[in-house]
C-alpha cells in the first residue's frame, strides 16, 4: 500500500485533527454523490464509485470491517443503479414501497444486522490471518451495513423510502465515527443527515408532481 492510500499520510490538519488523503478523498466524493442523489441526478453513481474505493481503504485500516465489506456491495449496486437509472422507464419516475414490503424490509434489516454482527464480532477468530485486530462496534457497524444495503437497493429502484433509511444510517454513523475518532467523516455524516432530509423532501415533491 503506497503512502497516499494510508490513513497515516496527512492531507491537512484542522483544529488539531489530522485528515488523511484517504479520508479526504472519500469524504469529498461522498458529499458529491449524496448531493447528486438528492437531486435524482444520474452522476451520483460514478461519484459513488470513487467514494466506495477510498472508504474501503479507510474502514479496513480502522477495523470497521462490516463497513469495509459494505463498500464492495455498494460497488455492485452502483453499477446496477447506474444502468437502471439510464432506462427510460426509471429515469424520471420516483415511486413508493408498499406497506407489505416495508414490513419485509424491516424484518430483513433486523435479521441481517444480528447475523452479520455475530460474524463480524468473531472475524478475527475465523480469519486471523487477514483480521488480526478484533472488530470495533460489530453490531452497530452491522446495523449500518444492513440499513445501507436496503437503502441502496431502494435508491437504485428510485423508491422514496430510501431516504428514510439513509437518515437512520446518518444518525448512527455520525455518533459511531465520532467515537472512533474519525471526526472528519463523522462531520460528513452529520451533513449527510440534513442532505438526506432534503432528498426525502425533494423526492416527495417530484413524486407528487410526476
């Protein structure tokens, strides 16, 4: 791993906090991606690819392994979402999830959080060669993973409820990353929270007017 891809390589310092190039690049492209998504702009997806790559590196080096694996999933869904939004049947159409499917989504998120949390909690035992340090906050991290997976799937399908899930993710991540002393990323998710609120409002308006 070259110095640029190490969280120990400093881009700048702010109020005594050191920001690495990895965290900076992931954060900037994260902002761009979320802003474009709130506008229902298809360029959210290529911006997301860059964000996912650098966050993968960041989370590996801070032992947030569920978040690390989540970036791999995000990449796959990004490719799918990018192709899906280019279709004429989806391009200008925002929809809502049925009540029955909302219950199914909630149960799936709960089950996924518990299952993945147990695996991540023991990953240093299961794969000690690759994960020498035990995971931090495994069940909280896994809840973020489950919520994010569901939110990304709904975003790719242009379902307005994706923003409700992103709001939950942003609240949890703001606190989690602050506790892990990834303060620049914590601040990003605090801003994401308000961008998600805006995205929810904007998509509801577009759905009503569409």
